[in-house]
C-alpha cells in the first residue's frame, strides 16, 4: 500500500533509470517500473521515450501489468505509430484467449488506439468478438464499433459492422442490448439522415423489455434512445408511456430524468381529454420533487430541468411551491435556481407565502442571491396583479434598509412596476428620489433617470435632479447617457419653458462632445425632431408605451420544445440548443416534439416552427439590413398599417419568437430589443435605426465595382444548365402610374443554385432616375437581397434596364399570406415605392433534394396522413418519362417509379431552402391527360404552393 | 459521452487522469485547474463551460473529481456516475483522500478502465467488480469461474453472485429517517418533510426472493377494501417504537435500489427483489403529511440598544415520555460583531464558539414531553456596518428511537426454493432511528 511513492520521484536521469528497470529480468521490478511510468504520465511528464521498453512488457500473464501497459499504449500510440505496430500481435493473440476477460480487454484497448495501421488489424478480431459466446465480450465489442466509427466511419460501413451491431439489439443479454443501443445512437447522431436506428414497434418492444432487466446505466441509454422515437399514434404512445412510468421510482436520478423526458415528449401525442393523460400528469410531480433531495449537483441539474418543465406544463408542479423554498445551507447555485422556479410558480393562491419567503431572502448574505430575491419581488408584482401593492410596500421597506445594492436593485424593479401599472404607484417617487445619491450602478442610475423623465410633470425639481446628473455626463456609462438624453428631452416636452437651456446642453453634449455613435445619433434625431416639428416630437417621444408582460424571461417556444427533447442533458442545463456548444456535426440536428394526433386540436406545424426556431436567434440583429441607408425606409414599410396602440399583452409573449415581430410595427421592434427596459439603455437596433436616417449616404457608394462580373457569371450559369428550371414569364409588378413614372416588371429564376430576381426597370417619366436601392420585408422563407441593386448608370427618360438581383434565404422570417408573397420597397432619387409580388416556390427547391429511397419510405410513413393533400393536374400531355425529366430541371427529383395496372406512379422528393422536405406521389395514366398528385409534408401549408409549381412546370 | 475523468488534490495537482475520447486534449486538465480550482472567485455552478468543453465536478473533502466532455451528454448521468465512482473507491479503499488515491492509483486506473468504456458507464456494482478486479492480479480462475464472473457482470442480477452460503441466515433492517423542518418565529410550519431510507444488511444463502411490506396507505386501503385480512397481525416485525397510533402513512414518493422490480411495484405496489449480499440501501422515500416533529423550538431574540442582544430559547420534546432522544444539539447563531456572551441553561452544557459565530447547547438525553430552556446575553461591538445582521435560523440536531413519518415495517418474507431453509429460519432484526435533517426555526 505504498504506491504513492511513485509520485515523488523527480530526480534527474529518471528516464534512463526507468529504462533499465523496465528491461530487468525480475517480474516485480518490471511491474514497479511500469507503475512509475504511469505515475509520471499522470502528472504530465513526457515518458514517450520509453515506448519500446514498455511495449516489451506487454507479453505477460500478469493481468494487472498488462492493463498498465495498455494504459500507456492508449496514451502514446498516436505519437509513435510505427512502434505501436509492435503491439498488434499481442492484441490479436489476446483476442483469441480462452479467458473472456482477456478477450474483452484486448478488443476494448485496441479500439482506443487511434493508429490507422492498427485499426486495419482490428477488423477481424472485432468481427469475432461481436459474435463471441460470452456476453461480456459482446458488450465490449459493441462499444468498440462506436470507437472504430469515430476513427474511420467508412471502414465500419464497408466491413458491415453496423448490421452486426443492429443485430445485437435483439441479443439475449440486456447489457449487450444497452451498449449496442448506446453505440448505434452515437453513430446515428453523426449521420442525421441515415436510418440506422430503425425504430419500429417491434424494436421498441425489444428495448422496453431490456429496459426492465439491464443496469441503471443501460436503462439511461435505452430511455435516451426511446426519446428519439415518434410513435405512430396516441395508442402506441400511451402503451410506451405505461411501460416507462415504473422507471420514475428508480434510485438513479438520471434514469428518472430520462424517463421524464420520454413521458414529456410522448404526452404531446395524447389527447388531453384522455383519463390517462391526467393520471400521467399526476405521476410526474412526486419524482421531480424527490430529485430535490439528491446531492446538490444533481439538484442543480434537476432544477434547471424543472425550470423547463414548469414553462412547458405549469400544471404539473403548481401545488409544489413549498419544496422550492430555499434552505439556508443550500449551495448558491441551488438557491438561485430555486428562486427562478418560485417566481414561475407564483400565483394568486400562494403569493402571500412567496412574498414572505422573498423578503426573508433579501436579508441574506450572498449579494447575487439578495439581488435576485429583490428582483423576484418586482416580478411577482408584475405577474400577480393582486399582490402588486404588497410587493411595492415590501420594496419600500427594503429601500429603507439603505443597503446599497438592495436599494439599487429595488429601484430597477420599481421602474418595471411603473411600466406595468402606469399612474398607480407614483406616490413612492419621493422615497426613491431620496436615494438618488447612493446609486452607483449604471442600471440603477438609468432606471432612476427614466423614472424622473417619465414622471417629470409630478416631480417639482425634476430639472434640478437631472441637471445634477448632467455634470458628470462624460463619465457615465452609455446606458446612463442615453437615458439622460431621453429623460431631458421628455422633460423639455413636458415643461418647455424652464428647461430650454438644459435640453440644449444635453443635445450638444451628446452630439458634439461625444464620440459614441449610438449617443450621437440619438442626439441628432431628437435635435432634428425638436427643430422641425415639436408636435411630432411629442407624439414620438411621449407616445404611450406598451405594457410589459410578466413572462419576459420565458424561453422562446420553439427553443423550449427542443430543450424538452433534451431533458437531462447538458443542453437542458445550459438552456441552449446543443448546436450552441457542441462542435461538428453532432447534435446539430434539431429535435422537436411530436404533434398531437388523437383529437382534432390545433396541431402546430413543427417544420415551419423549426425553421423559425433556427433563425430566431439571428432575427434581432438582422433587423439592420446590409444597406444602412434604407433602414429608415424599411421601418416605414413595416409601419404600413399605422399602429397607434401597443400590442396587447397577450401577444407580447410571442414576440420573442421572431415570427410575429412585425405584427406590432415599431412598438414591437422596441419590445424585442429591450424586453423590460422600455426605452432605457442602449438599444443598438433603435439607435442605429434612427441614427441612420439623417446621415444620408448615396446608394451608389454601395455598388461594388465588380457588379458586371456578377452578371457575366450569371449568364454562364444559365447556359450551363441543359434542362433549365422553369421560369415564369415577366409580369408588371409596379405600374408607372403608381410610381411617379418608374415601371417595374420582373420574374424569379433559379440558376446554378442561386435564386435570382430579374427586374426590368423602365423610366417613363421625364427626368433621370438614379440612386436605386431595394429592400424586402420579412417573408415566409427569409428571402433577402444578397447584394445591392446594380444599376450603375442613371436611367434616362424612356430608357429600360434589365437587372438581376441575387437573393439569399437567410433574411428574417415571417409567415406571409399567401405563403409566397413578397413585399418589396424600391427607392430611387425621387421617392420610395412599395409593391408586392408572388414568387414560384420552385425557386426555393434546392439541388440536393434527392432523398434516399429508404429514407423516403420511412419519412412517407412517418408523416401523418392528415398532412397529405391531393390535387388534380388537368390537360397535361406528357408521358411519365418526360414529366419526370421536366420536373428534375426544377429540382423535383424522381426517386422511384412503379407501374401498377398501366398507371405509372412516380415518387418524388423536394427540399426547400429552409430544410423542409416535400414528398410527392404522381399518378400518370397513359392516355389520360389528367394527373393526380399527392403531397406529403410536415408543413402542409406549402402543399398548395408546391402544387402550383407542378402545374406551372408541367404545362410549360 | 464522458470524454475524460480527472482527479485532483486540493492544490489542483492531478492525481488521476484518464482520457476516453480523442476530442479531449491534455490542456483540458489544466483548463479545469486554472478556471475552477484556482479561480479567484468561488465557482458558482457544478457545471462549467470552458472553451466549448464542459466540466462536471464534485468534491469529496479535499478531492476534486471532474468529468469532461465536448458533447451534449446526459448531465444527470455524469453526476450519478461521479458519485458512484466515489462509492466504488470508498468500497475498495475507504475514505476518498489524497493519500488513499495515491496509494491505489493503479487500482483506480483499472477500475476506470472497467466501469467507463469510451465514456459509457458500465456495470459499477462493487459486489460484481470485486469478483474480478482485485489487487492480487489474476488468480488461477477455472473456466467455470470466469464465465460466472462475466455472466454476473453482464447479467440481469448483476448485484448478486451465485453460490453464497451462510450457516445462519440473518437479516438486519434499519429504518433511518431524517426529519426536516423550517418554522417561522411564530411557530408556523413553513415546510416539513421526512426523507427516509430503508437500509438492509442481508446474510442469506443462495438466491433468495424477498418481499417487503410496510404500512403504506395505498396498500392498506386496498387490502381493507378487498376484504383481505390485514397481515399486521401475523407479522413478526410489527411494532417498532412509533408514538403515533396511526395505522398507515401516505408516502409522497419512493425510489428503489435497482434490485427491486419496478414494474411490479408500479402495478401491484408490492416490493419484491433478490437482495444484494451484505449492506445496501433498499429504498428511499419522502413523506410530508402527519409528520411527528420530535422537537419544537421557541426563540425569543430582543435587541437591547445597539450593543446588546438578549436571546431566550425554549425546546420542547414531543413524543412518548417513555422514549429518550439523544445527541441533542441546539445551535444559536450570533452576530459577527459579538464581543462576549453569558449563557445560562437548565440542562446540558452550552458554550459560545466564536469561530463558528454560534452558541452551541448540547444535551445528552431528553425524555418525551419535557421542556428545557437557555438564556443568553450577547454583547456587541459597535460597528458602522449599515447592513443589519441577517439572523440565520436556529438549527437543531437530535436522534430519536422511532420513525417521525410513522412508517412501520409490516413484514419481510424470504423465499429460497432451491435451498432448504424457510422464512421462519431467517433471523430478522428491525430498528427505527429518526434523526434531524435540516431542522431550523427562524428567529
């Protein structure tokens, strides 16, 4: 028991000595030496020089020594590939050893040696081990396939190991099944479209049987795999749930959480009126609560997950508020998470208890925790209206404590309360003003300034208060500066007579003496507003603000759905999709909840939701288009239906989703960028948006010189395509009458994978037109100009120019009606014009839209029949061959053809630029000019548009 | 899956480092040391993401165990595994300490090779591991022995080996409960729950089938309705020492050792299993209704001016007078600026411990339905600190010889069809111990 001595040898010449010992004749000495080597390796010393000597010790019947040598090999083989070959023979021999423990050890270690030459030798032993008579060897070999796949995926496929692995799912030994499932799941993750884990009712049944028999870890692998399955209907879903629920009583929290994941997911498919649905909901609460008596680290994981579950299904834990009360000795990370959940569960029924607790927490030691508790009181006020008054008085009590950070936090939340209940609690302003001097954090200062500005008319000395802040204007943070500027402008608009000097002072500070672009731009826009039209300025600056809603920190619904599918995993701990923290191809695939099938309740459209989810994070920044000078115009466009009132609170929850962003026009734009703060603080989108308008930049500056080249390239692309995609004829989009003499007609095309908008601009006016620019409104598929509009020369009277504008599909997304509608703004030196046009959806069909036959079959089955739509194409005189060719030109790919009783059935697949797949079955009967087409898609909305494309392509 | 596993001492020196995945480099070891162990501020989460690599850690005394990954692993599983790893190490060489880890590093590497394969946890039951991972190297196993080992490691009953023999078949059952309370200064129960464990030591021959029964409300009610005679009468284990006369208790939730057939519990609510050999935890449960709170704490804190506090605390015991509570300790927190304390207590010993900022009052034994009192005068140094003293709650420790939840064991039957011993031949012992969990009263 004195192995620790190996850690202490640090003398010089050590390697040399070790070398001698390794080559010693005495077994004991050899073993000692290897131990020393491993100890040195552990602490980070480079002992790779001893490679040949250590490998020499490999041939031994001492299992302990053998394992040590293997450990060394795994570490250094990669750096000494040539020498590692020396070990191959021993491995191959060990794989034949009569002792199953040695066979397994050899195959396990070989898989960890990432040297190509060794991998080659691994295949044969691995094949044998996968079929070994001993389950211990088989379960080890199963994992080895995953190892090998990580080194050389192609090799694994070529050698047919995947099929052998699939067979192991039916193995008689539960642990072999569990490891095979784990290995297959991992391999499948890197091939998102492969049908590797061919989950069907039979294999699911096998998994559920193994679930009852294997180790706790195996149960986790199986449950995590089950969660990827989508049952065919609610009956199957229920029967799986029934067999998974016993796992909720397992002592291992990970088994419980994985079971919860399966249940949460499959529950989506159960009709809500089903008795079983209610039973299941009730069964979920106790195990979740039990997780809170686990060790603190697990509690933390559990709480992060409960946070998600509470958002998705608040009914499960609504009566369990008390268990989330913070204990004095909880670690800080548990405390903070509990607090979050308490607020989510707060309701009228329990608010008294919650408030009493929160008040208690506000006196604790940990600063972060106290702050969060204070903030939580404010959130309660906003969430439960009946409690608002009590919350405000609690906050006032806390302000009286004069504890600096408590006071600051309280002021920040009171600002929010004012925004939720305007004109209700302003009596407390006096108390707040008393604490002005103690505020040293930007957020609190900004909040206080906002309050002063907003209620300037009720605060007698508002001008003095604001002036006092102005003294150190340049030392303040941007947040405070911006707020001060706005507050003084508000003050000026309310009390113009006394504050003229003050407003001039702040405007000059912001515009002339500041080098912060946000501040300067906001300063200029106020300045110009005030100098051109004070009445308009009043309408803009003092406009009624939309009420803030309580659920500002809710996770955006599509993300939430995805995270629910990842319960128990890191994604659920970080509250981020795996793609945000996992590199490479793994985990990039977005998971989503299945749609309800049983009752006729409104089913969400998962595909469109998914597409929006993918682009949601980018939605906010992409409000700013590439051409800065057009932003003002874009804003106008958004405002087309002028909105005077703010959006109702019920919709504001959705605004986070990025789908409805434009619904409320400018108001929602503001809400999006600053959920709670109103116009407080630096809002880059707003600042830049307003700021850009006065500093007009000529559009020609934006046109790159290389524009002509682009056109050349387009031409080439067009010629290169033999079949050619269908291009609808040009139509007039904007008549000259409506656009002060500018006529625009055009069409859309897809050339060499690039979507083009082909425009013909005609000048029917008397004067020259210049400075053309173009911008799109958000649309269903995120179309956006990929570059500026290339009109290099001025367009003289009666001149016509043809322009083609490449489009990208990464712009902001909003569902339009009809789906393929596109709203466009075109600007020239005369004015801005708006029109809308419809594009053929076929230009969104991408080139890699050909599905594997297997995948096609599975997907066709997988999509519920409700999503199928049938159409007739009349009067088409092509045979199936010609039709197929023609459609192929537009990226509609025929995958298979079947002839039944003189009727040709063509199976086709289409992939849209946003990843939506459309599957089609086209029936063509010889001699009959009418075709029947069935379309299946997870997003059935697109079917109509796709059908129109079929018709257009086939008939032209 | 888990990409690597490291063990560090408190200084951040690596004691064990095992990498399972190619995406984890050597620098990960240092990244954790620099960003977590040596971090200037205390780390505020057990999961840390450093440069797209996630680290999970747990601490056992001075030892850090960290698991690393670059994938979206099952986080709950990783922590469960880390705890399991600690258990396995403890089962092999006792306390998880730097000394012990260094002394057993070869063994630990061997274990890590066995229980984690490519980052996937494998069978980690010590019962099974000890059959083939020994420090003596490989013994001359016969072919039968080898296949017995492998079938046990991979088998359905991985926790028990065949062929166990005892001359005397014996069973020890401990019902260990910890009662948790949070009470307001006015004596209102803010939250209370019992978390209990049934710990068993079994010394039984062969592969016995066991059935465990307790006064679970759902089972009793069902039995009552179905007209089945209550088995309590026949039970040789009933009784215990509970003060409550109630027949059954409502269990909020329970979890079981992996040996228990969960599907059977789900459908029939019966607890049947083949027990591991030796000591193990059969089940855990939680109750919140009708809890017997063994003690009530009545605090009275009065601030006399800026430099003095008067504290009076009364404790009342609330159980049968014939029973004795033991190891009673009341901990009364004192402000940080305490300069001196005078204590008077009727029973036991009380001391002001400046280093712990608390008055600790200890009583060795106390019978039920009694009352005792302590009063203290605390002198304070005047401070400029604006923040008021946070007044942490008064906490209590104790041990009582009954189950505060009211749980009673009704029966534990043993069947072993192959060997010729019956349920009656097994000697069974039952013990109830109630301890304080977090038992706090705010003041």
